[in-house]
């Protein structure tokens, strides 16, 4: 899958641009705050119907505009895909595939697989468990529609049960109906997350060792209350306690993913370089998983990934992304030296762009 052309109007600080891309490597350089990350975020939005850092739609629209428009023209393994998005202040966003509007935005998820590595990924390590659950869910949802539907229905049933709890409802039959839904969808989510982590670990470990060339051992452990017994029984048993608390205290919405370095939580002992290497290896493993499970290679977005890494780790990453393992890649950096190093190591076509104040200018080598 290749993004051939991107059109953006009023997306954050990008007033207007129309860019044609290389099918291989596309490099954007410029000072911080000029709009490089916003360009990658626009590409992310076309895949997931949302910003990479979950920026509210009201803040995505340029402050001088009432409307934001994104359009991507893709070569999808030999056939064209035209994806259009319009965001208007105070209105529901509109997504179209080949000029036909989606009934549900969830129907679009998974069509355009994508992996983005950015400084915002640090929240996976230092943030709450919700960030790590979202990471797992995004990977699985891109290649399993039934999983995405299970997530949607689970969260709907969870919200309804929480309303009953807050209102101190005594309607036992309604509790039982909602708890059966939570059990059914929750069990599927639990099984899929657990399997993903099992498949993920060897690939993730290999990428980490390739980048850092050390004896450090990384680990991922999926932690869930569903390991401790029958989920349906846990829900019914906790009902009285949950009614006092006003929320559902057990379920897959409490799951976590423990990230370790030499058997210690990486958020406690990891240096900036170790944390960044950990996250890059994690995302490259995500790319490998999606490539293996899906029908097309994902797009890879690398946003300012070389900062806080020593030269050896930078060199290993450059060698990795220059290989034929990856398809179309978009890279941003303030230091053109690293971009030039990547370009010297490839035998493919590439495109180079300069970004300043939201304006994008193609450059010759």
C-alpha cells in the first residue's frame, strides 16, 4: 500500500498543501514547531479517524478556519483508494471511501494499516494502563474486525452497567443481561490480547537486541483479572461492592501490559536512551505483526526518533529502515545529517521536503 498524494486544508498549522510522495522513503526536515509532525499526524488521521495524540477535533481545525479537509490518494496493491475526511466545527466528522460515506467510522479501521513512532509514545511507558491497553487494541483492531466490534460492545455494556451502579438500581435481570455481554465480549478481548503478547515477544526482543547490541533482556507481561477465575462469577460477586463504589471494578478495562528491562519495570530503571530504544523496538514489532497478519504492508511514520539516541543505535535504526523489510516510510527530523545518512544507504527512490510555518516545499538532493 502506497500513499501517492496528500491534500490538507486547515489541518492544525497547515493552511494548504498538496504533496506527491515517493513510494519508498519521504523525508521532512525543518525546525521544531514548523509542522513536520502535523503532516505525519494528518496521514495517521486518514488511517484511524483520529490524531495520534488524541487531539480533540475542535483543536485540529486551524484557528482561523471553520473547516478542515484531508484527502489521501492511495495505491492499494494495484487498485486506487480515495479517502476523504471533512471536519467542521460543532458537527460530526465525515469520512468517505471512493466518494461513498461510511455509516460507521469503525468500518474504516484496518483498511489503511499504519504504524507511527513518535515522542508521544513515551506515554506507553510512563502513562497509565489505559495507554498500554489502547496500544494492544490498536494493533489487533487493524486486522480483526470482530475484535473491534467486541471492544465497542464491551464498552457500551460497561457504560450501561456503570449507570445502573451510580443510580443504585436493584434491577437484577438487567444487571445479569449486561454482565453476560461483558463476559462474552470481555473473554474474546482477553484471549486476543494474551495471544498477541505471546506472538509479539520474540520479534520485539530481536528488534531491541538489533538496535542496542547489549545483553539487556526486555519483557512484556499481560496482566488481567480474568486470569484469576470465571469472569461472569467475578462480575456478579462484585455487584454489591461496585454499587457502593459507583463503577465496575473488574474486567478487561483494568488490564495492563507490564514492560520490563532485566526483569524490572522499564519506567523505573530505564534511561532516556533505553526507553526510546524500547519503544522503537516495540513499534517495529508492531509493524512486523501487522505485515504478517494483514494483506498489505503498513505505512511507517517515524517522527523525530533519533533524539536522545547514541550514534550506534542511530546507525542500527538507519540500517533497519533502509532494508526491503519495510514499504513506504515517512521520516521527520530537525537534523538533516541523519536523513542524508538514510538516503545514502538506500537503493530506492525517495523524496525530500522542507517544512516551515506549515508550508511544505519539495527539495532536490
